[in-house]
């Protein structure tokens, strides 16, 4: 039933197309989640804007405040593209890419496109100042193509710092580093890249967790493998030691995850939110026919494991949880979505949620949506995890977020069961299930 595909605990638009999370920040007692938004079409056509949700610090009640920015100056006339926010002295500084596609016979890679980095400010998160261009094509290294975008800015040791994703004229993905004494006077510092690792690096994000520094990117053009880089485009992070990048690890091995961004919450934790979707996919989302498409992931708290890799766990207000129920192995439980499923096991394990099958054979975690109707073209995703003994699954009305090995490995997917109540069975161990009440989202007419 279509009405059951509206999410309970994930942010999504009432209509139109949502993609990258942008401008994530905590300021003046509120969380701000901006997002790439095409309000005119669930397929992404039309205006490319920024929509905006805000929440008090409980993350239980959200308000959609509408479109905050749309293309309205020459330097962003083809789209208000992705960017970030920095909070300083009570003011939210927003940086984004203004996309311009010039009319003519261009490839829009080496010519015909302007990538303008633009700065605005806001005190309330809803009303922004006039737009000021801070970087243009002429400010990028000569090796760059016209694809330079997605600024992520932070303040370090009193200096403003920025990373930009880029594609070189030789089709090599890279990240450009800039610095400034103030948010509008930037100079180029350096370029970082890795050989044979895609033609474009989108959505860069340099951040630290537990004293370790990481560089997140969403690379395009990686060779697909059985256990890695299985999607059209990938998303992950490098460990960073000075200018050395090593040990690339995907943030998420599921069907629907891209363009994540991190920020610091009220308590000083590093939080990640991603787009639960990808462009150019070979599968589909049936909500498109109902007027909307895509959602954001749950917020995820990041930490670092003993091997130096990132661990992710979902952040949900405890007041939304109901009473937990223990379900024995082999017993079929009926659960109303959304729910939180937890299990510990000693060897091979399999759990079926509706027609989605999640299994572990001792080395490989697998998500199989290919045998039922709810996957809409999604088939199988795998992660070679080695030994793990736990799963936590957040099942919303049309999505699954799977956290394995204490959150060391994550899989996110959309799935569309025919009813909001699903059957859950397991083999290899019993499980615990808790209902999750719907969070309140205001502001939609």
C-alpha cells in the first residue's frame, strides 16, 4: 500500500527530488539539515535548490521551513549545488557551488561550464544574505576541468580551510585545498589525489574522529568488484597522515548511499548523514510515480575502532522507542515498521524481513533483495567482513539500515514492502525487536 512508503524516522520531501545533504550544523540550540532539492520533479528535473529542515536538540521533532536558496543570480543560474556550513560567533556561514552551463556546443567537462563557489550567511538558518562569489574557474589549478564543486569548510588554528572535489583534464579525481584569513579571501594551497582511483571525486570532507584525521570522498569511475565498489558510484574515506592517503574504506556497502557529510553535534560528537540514494541507478523507487523520491539516512555517530577504521551507529531519540520483545530462533514475528532489530550470533546467521534477506556465512555479510518484489530491481550487495557476531537493523517503512560488527560495516537500502506490517524470521539465533514511533515533521501543507 503506497501510503506505507512514507518514512517514519527519516527526513524526506513531501514532493520532488531530494539528494545530497548540505550545510549540516548545530547552531543556537537547533540542528540544521539542508539538502539538494528539485521541487519541480520527482525525477530531478527543473530548479536545483536547497531545502531546509531544522530541529531542536532532541532530534525528535523537525520542521520543514521551505526552499532557502534557489538559482537567482547569473553565477548559479543552472543550479544551487552542494555545499556546507560553518558556525562562528552565532552566524551560520554557508558555502556552495553555483553551477552554470553556458549555451552552445560544449562537452561541459573541458569547456562550457562555470563552477562558482559562493558564500552567504544566516542567523536564523532560514533567511540568507546576498550571495558573494569567492572562487571562479580562473582560481583553480590549470590542470582542472570545469568540474570543481562541493566545498567543505572548517576553521583550524584560526584559519579558514576548504576542500573542493575536482576532475582533472586527464580524467583523474582529486581534492583541492584552499585557505583564508576570512571566509571570502581564499588562496590555493595544494592538490591531493591517488593514482587510478576514479575520474571525479565529489563531496570531499576532511574531518577528525577520536584524534584521527580522515578524508571522505564520493569517487566516480571506480572499477566494480564483487565485494567493493558495487554501486554505480561509491562513497568512502581515506585515513590521512599528513598528505598521505591510505586504506580507502567504503562508508556503506548497500544499494542506496552517496554524498555523505559530517558535522559536530551539541555534545561534540562527529555525526554523519548521507543521501539514501544514488544517481544513474539501474533500479528504481516507486514513490517517483507518487510525486517524490529519496530520503536522507539517519544521523550516525562516528567513532574509531582499534584498527583505525570508522565505526557508525544510528542516532535516534530514545523517547521514540517502544518496549522490546525477544523472538526465538525459527519463530515468525509480525512487526510494524518502523522497528529496531538487534541480534547476536556465534556462527552463520540469516534474518528475513519481509522479502529482504540478510545473511552472514562466517566471512561475508550479504543483503539479498532479488528474490522478492520489494527491491524494485535491487539484487545483491556483499561485504567481506571477516568475523562478526552482531547486527543492528533499523527498518523504516521503505528502508533498511544495517549495522554489523558494532557498526564497522554498514549497508543501506530502500525497499518497498506491500504493507507496513512485515514478517520477520531468523536462523542461527533469536533476535530482539523494538517498535519505533514516528517522529513529528511540521511545515508541510
